[in-house]
């Protein structure tokens, strides 16, 4: 008998978050203000050739636009079917079976899944140990994953801490992956620096600030030596034709829709923070489009179920290391935040 599937895949279970439809969905950090209007127009105007023809092989249209916008070389840019695709490809490019991926929990839940999908070992390092960033390099991981701002806490790792990590890893260390899915909301990025750092890759997405999660478009900027290998591991035709055209339309609108939405997200994030604080609750400070609310006495699954009965979806996080039970609330327009707060008051009463 030939074993099937391979042994390291067997313990994996498919990712199945609660996606049941609901009036106010604050559970997945997608854009509650809608999709970029320019992208929507491209999709609406699409003809048959957008569907019948293959897309560009490596998303060169979008690569050129990213290269121009950030003034980085074309060879420093890659694209993918969502930034998840680039995460997956970077794992595959960096590690042989059995090697490890270091990260600081709690962080993006897909990291452990992508590690195991690629036959790699997740290697969590506690936040306490990681006060010294070199703790992430112990044991010689193939890759270090850092989410900045971090999902689900919203925390933005200090710049000098990241610089110490990159410097300690040097040109002979692991690939340092900086996931900037939420950097649009914090205005703090390593995108340009990554080109000169050895073995560093910054990931960006159109799924959050641009409102295009359904189209699956992401890009990466990093050292050309890293980008070249990630593109090999990624493979051709990952960016859909329509996805690339729509993302381009949104991306080239520099002064328009995205900065306005980002400003609103920040305003509503501040409002929700203050409202929770006024109720004696302690949300974590966030640089992203969500807040994490620890529930010191509560059960996050139960709180989430009761909020759902009130028509609001949030994401439960049971037993987070160093935090305990918590719920993550995506930021939406004022009416949605107010409905969340009214429902929360009933749940807490
Ligand atoms: C939402 C999110 C992404 C985006 O993934 P896409 O595949 O681009 O939709 C990436 N990283 C983190 C941490 C996220 O929360």
C-alpha cells in the first residue's frame, strides 16, 4: 500500500470559519464601505475576452504599477492570488520538508496551516522570549513570519525591533516575511526597506483597504533574490485577468477612495475604542481595521453566538496566549459599530 495522503498532511483539517450570512458582518476584516468604485467599473464593463483569455503569466501589469508607485525595481515585486498565495509560495521556496517556521502567537491563523501544507513545522516563540528578536532565529528556522500590524491583536511591532531582527538574520539566515495586510491602516511600512534588506519580503493585499477580497489579489515587495525564488515556487497564471485589471484601476487612484475609507476606519476605530473603554472594557490598541477585545470573565464562543442572535458577527478567539478569551471586531461605518455596541450591551447585561 502506498500511504495517502503524505503523513504530514494527515492531521490537517480544512479551514472553515463561520461564513453564515448575517446583517452586520464584522468577522473577517473585509471592507464594510464596499469595493473600490474604479475596480467595480472594470468588472462591470468586462467583455468575453476577459474571461476566455489567459491572464498575464506573472501579473506584470500590476508589478509595473507597484514598481512605479513605490519607486522600487520591477525585479523586487511579485504578485499572487491573494497575499495568501504569496505566503504559501514563500514557505515553499524557503523550507524543505521538516524545516521550521518561527512566529509569535497569537498571530495569523493561516501560518500554521500553510506551514503544515508545505511539510514545515510551526515553531511558536512566546512574546516574552521574543522581546529579544534573536529568539526567533534560535533553532535555525527556514522562515520567520511577522504580521505587522498583527492579526488578531492589532499590535504594530516597533521599527527598531524589526530592524534588529533583520540585521541578526543577515544574508545567511531565514527568510523574514513581513505580512502588511493591514499596513494601509497604520501608515507604517517596511515596503521600501525590504528591497535592500537581505532575505526579506513584505506582503500586501487588495482584500482589506481596497475592498477586493473576492477577486483574490496580493503583491509582495522584497529583495530581488527572494522575489525570484518565490515566483518560481508560485508558478504561472495565479492572478486572474479580471482581478489584475480591477486591482490596477483601484491602485492607480492614489488620492481617491482608499485614503478616504482609511480615514473613516481610523475615526471609527477610535470611536469604538472609546466606547468600549467607557464600558470598563480594555480593547487592545490597534493599527489595523479591527479591535481585539479580551473578555477576562467571558467565553468568546458564547459571546459570539449571542452577538450573532442580535444580528452581528464577530470572530471568537478562545484562549489566546497571554490574553485569554477575546473577540475581534472589524471596523465598519458608524451605524454598524452602534449596532454592535447595542447588542454587546444586551449580551453583557
Ligand atoms: C486578511 C489577511 C491577509 C489577506 O489575505 P488575501 O489572501 O490577500 O486575501 C493576509 N494576511 C493577514 C494577516 C490577513 O489578516
